[in-house]
C-alpha cells in the first residue's frame, strides 16, 4: 500500500558521457525513435532521460528468477495494454501469484517524475 515517486531535474544533467551511457540502456526501438525525432536537443534529452528513468527505476524493483539479483535495465521488455499505456512484461511468466508492478511517468522541460506501485494503477 505504498507509492514510490522518483524524479530527475533535467537541467542538472549536463554530462555528455552520462547521456551517452543512458542511450546504451535503451532498447533498439527506443534508440531508433530518439534518432528519428524532429525536435530540438532539449526535447530529445528529456525523452532520453524519461525512458532511462523508467528502465532504471523499474529495474530496482525487479529481480531475476531466484529473487536475489536486480535485473539489468537493458533487459526489461515493455508492452502496451488495451489503452496504449506501457506495462512491464513479466519476467517470470510461470508465477501468476506475484504482485504486479505498476508505473507511470510524466515529464516537462524542468521535471521528470516516475511513480511506482504494486497491484494498484498509478497516474502522475
């Protein structure tokens, strides 16, 4: 019965090497989407930070099958639900009794926020 909120202040992220590292966390389709975007660099940076934020935040809550090792953010898979909202694809499809992680992200030019709950839909 908790809600966890994580946030990034995009204006404070200035390191080009860190941004390059973040790009490596994205899936091939996310990288392709970022490269195809026709907007200014600030918007691209914010999209990069938002997607990376989702991956790194969700990875903190996921574990592998033996429930001891945190999952690599690059390995996370997402799908869209019936309403087009992204969801994490279950890593352990055999266990249907484990709690379902829910998340939502919102971003502006000055703030990126990611909320996480278990078994309860969330919106930011």
